[in-house]
């Protein structure tokens, strides 16, 4: 039986896995999604909205 790491590697090398990676890359380039992620991370870190450092 293949290890979990091997199964993950095989998935990402498959057509379905490559398509999923492309969808994620496209979504990551969207400025609205980037801002949503930054706000979520700020909440998770306990920072208040609007106090995010611009070191991105």
C-alpha cells in the first residue's frame, strides 16, 4: 500500500491535480481574494482591522 505522501504526489501529478493547482493559482492572483486572506490571517493573529502592515 502506498504511503500518504506517495498518494499525494501521484494526485498532484495527475490531470485532475494539475487542474486543481491551476484553479488555486488563479484564485490567489485575484486581489479581492488576497485581501480576504489577509483579513482572515489578521483576525487569526488577533490584530484589529486596518492595522495590517504593508510588508506584502
